[in-house]
C-alpha cells in the first residue's frame, strides 16, 4: 500500500489520481441515492438503468467517429440513455398494464444490444469490456467535471426533496393524501439513480456500479437506526471501498473495478455473519 | 345540502357545510358494482361508524372519500372542495400498513410524515418535531419516539399511525378498522386515547365490531353496495340482517349500550 501512496503523488500517474478523485466524488451520490434504492428495494430497477447505459455510450462513440460529433462525450451519451431508461421504467412501474418484470428485462437487454451494435460499427478497436467492467485508464478530467456537477445536482435535489421521497418510499398512499405527488417523487428517485450510475461507470463499469450502489447501504442497514445514519454510513463505506480497492488493485496488479466490488462484498458477508452470530 | 334531501339518510338536519358530502356516487371495479348511488352527509364534530359485510364496499367508501379512487358517477366533496383538494385536511389511518420491516424509520419519523405537504422542502422544523412528539405523547408513546417503527407491537404501530394522522392538524379522522389487528388490551388503550381527543374533530371509523359501534357512536353508515345512514339507536336486527345477510341477535343492556351475539364481523 506504501507504493500506492507514493504513486498518488507521482506526476506521471495522473490517471491514478483521477480515478481516486472520481471514486471519492462519486461516493457521495452513490451512498446517498443507494440508501433510498436499497430502502425502497428497487435495486433491480437500478440494474436495468445501468445496463441500458451501454446503448448511450455506444451511440455516442459511433456519432463521434462516424458523424464527427467530437463534443459528444461517451458519458453524455450514457447520461441521456440512463435518463430515458429511468423515465420508461417509471412509466412501466406506475402506469403500464404489462408484466413489469418482463418489460424491465426487455429494457435491460435492449440497451445493451444497441450499445454493442453501435460499438461493432464504430471504426477502430473498442473493447466493450472496458465499459462493462471499468477501466481506470478511461477516467479523464471530463469525467471528474461531469461527476462533480452531477453529484452536486443530486445532493441539492436530495436536500430539498428528501422528506417527500422518504414518505413515498415508506407509504406512498399516505404521502399522496398529504398532497405529495407520489408518482413524480418515484420518477425523481429513478432519475437520481440514473444520474448516480453514470458518475462511476468509467471507474467500475456498468455491471459493477450496481454493486457499489447497493452493497454499502446494505452493510449500513445492518446497524443503522435511521435513514440519515444509513446514508452517512453508506457514503463513508463507499469512499473507503474505492480508496482501499484502488490501493489493493495498484499494489497487487488486479483490475480495479472487481477489486473494489469484491472488497465491498466481503465486508457485506462479514457484517451479515457477525450480525447473525451476535443476534443468537 | 341537508340530510333531508337524501332518501337514504335518516338523520337530523344540520346547519352549515358538511365535512363529507356524497351526492349520487356510484363506483365499480370493472363490471362489479361496489357502491350504488350513495347519498349522505357527515357534519363537523360527528362520530360515525361505517359497518357492513366483507367486500361490501367499506374500504372503497373511505378511498373514495380520500380521492384515491374516482367515482364512476356522482360527486364527493370534502369541506366543500373536491376530494383531492380537501383531503389534505384529513387524517387517514389504514387498516394495516404494508411496510418494509427493514426500512429504518423511528416512531417519530413516521409521525413527522403527518407534517408533510407538497411544499415541504429541506429539513424538519423544531415546531414540526415538537408537534409530532406531542401527538405521540397523546397516544401514550412518548417514551417510544426513538424506537424503530418495525420493533413496535401491532397496537403501538396503529397508535403511531393515528399520531401521524393527528399531527397533520386534522379536522376529519378516517380510521379503517383501527383495532382489527390488535389484541383486546391494545384495543382498549387505542379507544381510550381516541376518546380523549374529542372536541371538534370529526371521526369516521370503519368497524366490524357491532358492540363497539353501539356503545361508541351515535350514527352509523351501513354499506353493502347500497349506503344507508342511521342513528345508532335505530340500528335494528332487521336492518343488520339486511346488511349482513344472516341472523344477528342483539341484546339491549341499557339505553346507550347495545350488544350483539353472533354478530362479530370482519370486514
């Protein structure tokens, strides 16, 4: 780990500092929004949103190379795809008469299929694995700016509307009677989930970002007595997993995304085991 | 509109705007007619019980009052406004709340949800917190404010939900079988706490317990697709037989206390 600390100050290893910064900035919206996702039990919806992001990344990469849209950063494409997927999923959950699980599964795979199709048609070599499982070499200063702006936006929205979102998550019928737009708050939560997922996609990838969104709040919920406690604890855990996971991956030459996620999964397993042992 | 205008309401005339006004309201789930041409008024300060058999439409009637369901025909007004506007002055206590036992909220957090409105932004104010603590104290739960909601007993949870309804500075309290899932002791405590509230509060309670109805409220709304409103004293065996569709023997203990045998209904 000492090598990792030295590397953080090495002027030639800017990518490592960028990756750490992105992880630390992203841990705030991830911990905050993840708390609501876990408390409301909509992790599977968050997973569908995350996977549909590949469609946006693929389309943006294709548009840059083929149509010359140099301004279209892949993360911007990811953001647009995530927001569209969140809106469609919210509509299906709240309004559609279709089988919700089947429609959400369809959105999940359609987004991925579109992404893979665009990537296959984009000139030059592009490895979809880098987007699916993360690659710290993909992290640029533009990602930091996007994460900073998106993270701030998420925090402001949560500060303003957290009481209404909590009430809708706990008892949407009562919230509606109190005049709260329950459906709009549910849509807002899914849009925030979409924004959050996008902030850390380049670091841990589409598949693994869901684990980082849900595992820290799940660990926090083992001890937390209030949603506020769960939220703060989730942010601290996410930041710790990113820092330690990055350190271990650098020191042991492991891929970063899987190292971070395995660390989080290990702590979750330990937390559950300890809770079971002490509750007997 | 006065009661006398309604063919299926046998109650006294009242001055002023009714708190609840149903005018020719019908509601169906698909082709299944649940409420047929309901016409009745409920006035400020009244305590009313809604009775009827399982599937007779009691909970549907409450959801119509709250604007959670839209009638096929007719009009519902709360405090002179359409139900969806007037409902913010209503405290609603459901029969049983479906909640996630792992959702980390305390009794105080749940009570504070009663202070919520469309314009609630940011953090909870000190006055809101004080009101929620006061409402919990009124329900005998002052020392349980910080306890996780999921760790409370059925009766205590029901009391927290009533506190949540009261903290909204409710003018009309709707209780959907508040004692259906609690034991007798908890039921007594709940009813005692509710009686202490009294005052100008209008209370509508859905109940399956005819003994409770006869000793607790002066007016009943009988629902079995059709809706009839009576003074409790006029709730005869024939009327109950008509509503429930089977024999119910009633024993008169005194002028105000009517007990039923074989008439314990779960709705």
